[in-house]
């Protein structure tokens, strides 16, 4: 509910502070006194267009501030929390300022709001009925929610929502897997080409180093062959070979050691040298016999080294990196294969879930169809009580076939969302002989307000908007209809805070709070004054509304009796 409203320098309102209560509150006063100015101030607070014309002449800015207590509206608090707006103990303070230039700023609990955010929040907090924009029942998008609340089909609708959310995730995953089919195909072909290239080459760790050594030898084969041959000849094969000469030295030392025993050690050293050189000569001969220049082998080695070099350049610069890349390619190809299998599974799940969603949507549509007739009859009955006999009301429920729709039914595919596949709109014909038309096409503000009052009365428990404002709801009515309107407003006040601008005493006498609006001249300036009426003042105002400017004893007594009846009625309630 709106607990407090503070207005400064707004149009003809210089300064105003109201402490408001729950239930029905009325504003009365002479025509032109400025009753609608207060409604305009609330409208500005809730996101309606700002302009320099709203700032009181001579003031630097206009300010409207409202304190809302949402402690009994947990759903609204959760919604504000979802928007990232902090509430304390369920209290929401909204403030809007308009400068002399027409610029405006808005705040919620001290946090800056954009106009669009303010309007969104305003739609949650207040409904203005009459010649205003905040009329939730005129928005077709709101009709579906109200029908479901009236028909108590929220449980089934929640099942639809859960299935729809699952489908959303599956479709998203399907899109990710199929949206780049060609890219995936190209990637697979590229990876398979790389893997084939690596597997065909079949590199082995350390192979490149060994091949480089072998290549170096083969590239110097002639030099090696001639060198080995020459060394072998010097050591053993030539007539004057080192081994022949050293063997002669050993023989002489052996003879001399018979003379001089001290030479035996030297003889032994020489003999060892001969043995070692002979072994070396044998090894050189064997190496020479096994080694032959091989141009064909050299060509093969060079080709293999080039092949390995190409792979290393592509995949990290070493055979170790090539092998690592091979494992990565194999893993990615496996992942792509798994992705294809996952896509097949997802598409199968999608078919199952779309059929399941279609069945739930059909059930929900059938439930809505059953309760729509009850709602239509109840609205027509309530409108008759409010002086609109002969008015026809209908709930239009339609579905849109769509070959790409997610709801798969026996009749085909239909477009749907988390609320089902139905498009709901309230239609009305206020005058006999006229066709049914959308509520938004109704021209009369008084008719709109009474239609809204009838709808709000029926759907009071379902509607979460805490404050309802009815401006000029009494246009063209009186007598018993006026009493019925008043009773409906008071009844609505049990579940909502209701603010009503009225000219009818039948409505005014039923209010919990009564404010009187007037104009006064102060310091050569015109001001709109709004003050709360108590007891005798209220009786006098109701008497004025009954009999005009001259208040007679009879009208005053009638007014007192109406107030006594109202008090007794409240006590009984």
C-alpha cells in the first residue's frame, strides 16, 4: 500500500503530505478544484511523462515522493529483488524530481532509476483507471495471467513452464551443435588429414637425431673411406707399416733383456703396444670392409629428414610435440564424434519433449476454455449490478499454428512460450447490437472504470497490484447503481488499497478516509489544497454532494444517517 505521499511544487500543489491508510479512500470537491492533480502526481511518480508544465510557476523543481509498504506482497518484493533493487523491511521509497527545464530524475531507496525501470515498477505497484495510461487490464498480455489465476490452473501452467525451459536448453544445445555443421565437417576433414599425415610418417622419438648422424657420415663417405684405408695401410698393410717396425723393436728388446734384466718391463710395454695396434688395425679393417659409400641410402635419409622437418614445423618443432599433437587430434576427433552422437540424442529428446509439451498445452487450453465461460458470465453479472446491463463480455482464446512451433499436438505444431500456446484477450460489447471488441478500444472513461471495477472485484485475490486508483468512475451513474459501485469499491478495499475520485455521496460515505480538494488564493497565487475530513466535516461534505451548495437540515440529517449506516455496517463486518 501507499503509506505516505509528499508533493512539492507540482502544478497548483505547493506542498502536500498525506498519511494514507488501507481500504477505500475518496477525494471529493467542486468541479475544477484540482482533484485529478493528485492523480497526476502519482502518475508522475510511476513513470508517466514529465514536462516543464508540471513545475509550479516560480519554483526551481517539482518533487513527488511515495513510501510503499509491500510487506504483505512477497511476490512484488521478489520481483524487485530480481531487478537488483534492494528493499528494507518491505518498504519502497520512490522519488521523482522534475526541473524547470523539464528534465527528470527518479530514485528507488536512493538508487537511480531510468524512466523505463520506473514505469515497469509503477505497473507493479499501481493501477490508474480512467483517463490514464496505467491500466493493466487494457494490456492483452495481462489477460492470460488473470484468466489463469481465476481458473486456478497455475499448477498445470507451471508444468508447461518447466517443460518449456527444458526445451529451451535442448534447442540451445542443438543450435550450438548444428549451427556450425559445415565448420564442424571442415574441421573433421582437416583433423583427419593431419592425423593421416602423422600416422603415415610414423615418427619415432630420437629418430631425427640418429638420421642426422647417419647423413653426416654418408655425406663424407669418400673422405672416410680414403682416410680409413690410409690409416690401415700405415698401421699394418704397408711394407714399412708401424706394426712391422714396432714388432722389430720388440724383437730387439727381447734379445737385449736377456743381457739386461732391467729391460724386461720395457719389452713387455712394447709387446702390449704391438697387440693394441694389431687390434686397432683389425677394427679399422673391419670398419673399412663394412663401410661403403651409398648414394641411394643418403637420398632416402635426406627425404626422411625433410618429411620429419615438415611435421615438426607444423606441430611444435620437435618429434615429441608431433606425438603430443597426434594425441590431441585423436581426442578432438573423438569429441566431434561424441558431439554428433549427442546431437542425435538431443534431437530425439526434442521430439519427445515437444510432444509432451503439446499434450500439456492442450490440457491447459482445455482448462482455460472451461473457466473462460464462467468468467464471462460472472463479469456480465457484475457489470449489470454496476449499471451496465446488456453488456456482453467474452474471453477470446486463440492459438497460432506454426510449423516451427515447439508444441507438437495431434493437430500439428503451434507457437508457444512458457505460458502455453494460448493468446488470450478480453472482449466486450457495452451496448446491445454492437460487436465484441478488445477492452482497449472502449472509448468511455466511465465505462472503462466500471469494467475495471467489475474485473478487479472478481479477480481481487489474484491481482497482485496493491494500489487501485479510480478516476471519474461515477460518470453517468446514480441511485442504486451508485450504491452498487460504492459497495464494490469498499469490498475491493479489503484486499487492495483503493483511491477513488468521486462526485457521488453513495460512494463517499463508504470510504475509510475522505479527503476534500479545494482551491484557495494565497498571496495572489492559486493553490490546490487537500485536507482530510473528520466526523462533522465529512457529514457536511456528503450533505453538499447530496444537495448542492445550500445544505439543509434534511440533507445534513440524511448525510449523518448514511454515515451511521456505514459505521454499523463496518462494525458488523
